């Protein structure tokens, strides 16, 4: 999701902070406002209960407050709004208070002092879980144009063949690859190319759901299974019946939960928490790993027997292995961003081709968005690109013809002589300023270019011979 889309989603989320310490309220409010959430505050539980709580997406409450404490508030909220997520905060952290908070139905718990990152992380995870509960099954994409793989290089064509061969079988698949290579896209393709495309495609991000909630979200629970479970919950595995169940970031799953997933993959049987009935669920399991699985097994963080339940290990190619697809990818991403009239100069494309793209297609999309904001005209030039492309630009200069390189050095010499006064430089060269600016852009000349000094030295030493 783009930053703009993420901010748009945040603005739809209302959060209520309750703490008798007004300073603590202000701190939490400031942290969350910066993330784009709409945040209200109350300095007592009584004040909070007087509000229309159903209009909020999340409550964050201190535990120790006069008159009505956070646990009592939590119980009342659970009675009125059982699906309302609540995070409890206290300066008196202990195992007992933690257990009380979770037993009474809190979705999560945090001790003071806390870091802004801890709050941001917990809030995001809780809201992700709530959205997951509200939108159990993710079917067709919400956008008009479904994301797709772009590229016609030999390595991508072979990858497409692998997807086609694997699509219509029930064998479980583990998708491995670097960040930004399209692992979720590959999982969607496996589903859409299969005969089960009309059935559910369910996504679970193992790294986005708190550990204490992940098991109940996967397998479901019966009413009364734990405090706050006032209704039965089907579970996401069962909701994917007949379709594809995609586990993203599976290496974030705890070894204990990995064991329960292994048992399901062996038997296809699901038993809800607090229940006795065993239900057979027919789903195809596809997973993506955000870490090196073999290294995780060596470190004891991933079960080798679970790995063996995945019949196929599919690898998504990194962008550096098929850079010949860059022009096609750039064209697609520019259209996706509604910049159909923007074109990229040959020099800028040479910079991109000389770069290794450690962040893959996700980094490419980010770079294009940054560059479009910095570009003053309809053509993307090398100087509009982020600073890390300077080494790539120097590599791209090697493509200049001897005549072009001589002209570049002459212009650079004059710019240095005039202290980068473009008006004076254009007069000395006998060209107008517009032509000079075009040539500066064409040859990628920068006032702070680390090669400028060496280039000038080369000219001076040559002319002095």
C-alpha cells in the first residue's frame, strides 16, 4: 500500500485515549495524531462511558484511575461492545495485572514507560486484527486494476511457467524471495489461475497479529472459551473452505503455533478453542517467508518438519536478475501513478540499469514516486533521482561517446572557472542559457559532484602538455 493510501486508511480510524494523567493523554494523542489517526482524550473512565463509544475503532485506557479503574471500564465496554478492541496501559506492570487485563478481554497490554514505536506497533496490529475480523475473506481486489507481474525476460517467463504448472494442484507451496519481489502477488496468481478461483482467498499476516490472538484467529473458538468470548468464532482456516489460505511472513509464527499448523496440514482437521467437535477443512495452504527459512531452522526458530509439509518451494526472482524488464516496469508504474505524460530520459534509465535494486520492485515504485515529486518537468532526469543513484550515474557516464565526453569536460571546466555562474558560462561557450541547462542535465553535472575536481584536473593537465 502506498503512503497516501495508508494515511487515508488511518484517517478513517478513531481512537479514544483514557488516562487521569492529562500529560499522558497528550503524549499518546500526539504520537497517534502523527500516524494520521483521529484521537480524542478523556481524563476519567466516567467521562469515557458518557461518550458514544461505538463511534471509535479502538480504546486505550490506563488501569489505575480514581472512581472507575481501567479493568472496570473494560468489563463495561465488553458488555456493551464485545467487538471493541481495548489496550490497557499501566505504570505498575506485573504478571498479575497482565493476566487480569487479558482475562477480562483486553486485546493487548503495555507498561509505562513506553516508546512511541511500541504504541504505534501495537495500535497497528490491533487495527489489523479488527479489520481481519470484519473482512474475513478477501476475494476480488478492491481496486479496479488487479496488481500483476510485469516483465517478459527469460527468467520471468520461466517463473510464469512455474506458476501455471503449480496453480491447479492442491500441493502446499512455500514462496521464498527478497522483500519487494511480489510473494503475495505470486500467491494470488496461484489462486486466480486455479479452478478454485471462485472460492475464498484468505490472507493472514503472521507478523501483524499479536501472538496471543493468532491461534484463536486461525482455528476459531467457542462461546465461553475465555473471558470476552461471548460468541463463537469460525476461524480463518474454516472460512477458506474450498479455496486458498495464504500465510504471509510465516517465519514470524512461534514454534508452538507452527506445531499446531503442522498438525492441521497433516490431517486437515480443525478444532475450535474451547470446543470438542473436530471439523475437516479442505483448503490449499500457501505461505510466504520473509526470512531465510534454512537459517531459521538452524537457529531453532522454524520447524523443519513443518517445512517438509510444503511440497514445493517457489522462489520469486529479484529485480537485479531481470533488469531488462525495467523499462516495461517503469512504464507500468508511471501509468499506475497516473503519470501517463511523464517519460524517463535515456540517462536516467541508464542509472536505473546500473543500480542493483536491493528493495526490488517495491523500491522501484518508491523511487519513481520520490523522483516525480522532485522533477520540475515532464522528463525524469538523473539529477531528479535520489542521491544513492550518483554512483550509478557515474557508471552511466561511461556510455558517452568520445566527442560527448570532451564536450562534457569543456562545459565542466567553464562552470568551475565561473564558479558555476551559468550566465557567464553560456557567454564563454557561445551558447544560450537554455542550451547550457539542457547540456548540464544531459551530462549529469552537479556542483557538488565528487568527480568534478578530478575531471577538471584531467582537462587542466591535458591542456598543459
